[in-house]
C-alpha cells in the first residue's frame, strides 16, 4: 500500500513509469479500478471512465504512434490530495494521426493534468493538451 507516499510522489512515479510508456502495465499500481478522466477540450469536453487496463492500452497506443518517446515532467505542484503536472513528450510520427500520414519526423506534445487521489491511488483527473500546437506540427510535417 502506498499510504506512506505523498500524492506528489505517487503522481511523479505514475508519470515516469506508466505515462512515459516505459511500463504501462504498472497502471494498476497507481490507479483505482475505475478512474474518471475529464478531457478538457474547448470544443467538446468529455468524461470517460478509465480502468488501469484500458489506460495501459492507451499508453501502448502512444508508443506505437511515436516510438519509445522522451517524456519530461516540466512542473509538478501538489496540494493535499490533488497534484498538477505538466509534461513534454517528444517522439516520431510513425503512424497515421488525425488523418495525417506518418512522416517519421519529430512530434512534441505539451500537456497538463490535475490528478485527484484517494487512499494512495488516482481516482480522477482533468487533462488538457495543446492540440492546436500539435495539429500545426502535423500540418507542417505533411507539407514537406
């Protein structure tokens, strides 16, 4: 049980182990059985229910799309049972993404999330991704 670890330590370890693509199957060590994932898109915010298994599959899709990408936590702020994290992910465009053919060129994603924990496990999070900047990279890469 992770009760001796702070919320910040748990989220840091989750990001560096699971979200980084290094060991997605460890999601079960950090996530509750059901997690509410609020995807904060301006045009279409939605909430999906994640399990550790489908979250691991989601991260494995990233590895297929970008290869073993670089993952860097650029900010981590904790307050009680909530942790804000911002990260930078850089990989290569290896598969079709949003209708854009693979180019093999570098792609960088900047994202942030607030994680809420209960009993040492992530139970809910709110995520935002710089989708406009990401789309601009895809457009530029496909012009070349």
